[in-house]
C-alpha cells in the first residue's frame, strides 16, 4: 500500500494511528516534532505525510511550508482547529487535504487513498510508466512528481520540478521566456531574473553550469530548451 509518515506529538494518538494504518497494510513511520519530520522527509521517500498542527517545536502551518520546500509528497493535515479561514490558508500553502479531530482511522485511510489517487501513486506500474518523460538520463514522472537523473532521485523544489517537467514534455524545443512565465509561473508578465534564478538552481542539481550545459540550454534573447546530451538516447 502506501509509505506513510505520521507527525503527531500525542503518543496515544500516534500509537493508535500506527497500529490501525499498519493493519491496513501501510508502511508507517512516526515522529513527534516538526524537525524530526523534516529530517525523515529529507532522508526517506514517503507516499503521504499526516501532519498534526499542534507540534511542540514548530506550528504545523510553518512545518507545512518547510515540507513544501523539501518535497511534493501529499500532506494531509490532522487538526483540532476547525476555523475555515485557516483551513483554506493551509490548502493554499500546499496541503492536499485535511481532517478535523476527532476522526476515525477508516476516515483517514479513505483520505489517504484519495490523495494517492490524485497524485497518481495508486496507478499500476504500466500506466504509471506511460506518463514518465524521458530525456537522455532524465526520467520525470509528472503524476508522482518524481524526477531522476541516471537513476538517482533529484531533490527539487516545487517550481524547479514544474519547470523541468514543462521543458521535458517539449524536448529539443526552444520555449520562450514569456511562455515559461505563463505556463509554469501562471503570470502574464514578470522579471526574467525569476526564470534565471530557477534555471541556475536546476542546473546545479543536474550537475551542470550555464557555461557548460548538458541538458538545459539558454538561447540569448530567444528562450530555453531541454535536450539530451550528445550521444545519450532520448
């Protein structure tokens, strides 16, 4: 089933969630603080994170923002707070779903299944593979929001992944900066420096530089293209 990280400081609630989710065939790890959660997510891949808001070291809303800087793994908020404005704000900040305590484990399991369906993690191997974009040694799975270079998973921020996936869907095609702003950043206008900064970050993670590009090529005054290095299969 799913690899689940439970972030909950109440030991009784945590134990109950671990027990019931394990009985539902999920692989479960748990932590009691936001910092532990960030360490776990940085080191281990999960299919979904269940995040309590009332953590002892950091408010869950801040932890959510930090998690989103590390991973695109679906996050389900588990909270005793039922303020609609706060829930809307959390969803805008990157939460994929929320549950107001108290809730049943069956309800949580149903929500986990739903976010995994939306993320594409529940798809079978054949259908999931059909969506993978391949350019040379790059493999980008837009459904699971996972990117790999030569079999090694890339640690990409949300916008970096969006930029890479957009270009990978058009290998060898020069994409104008105006189109990147419109399609990746959803802006009708903006500063080219925004694109340059994200390209720089992305290049660093791909192990290349603007002076010695392998995958990302900038054509001054025209746009950007992604293509396989010479000699690589695409």
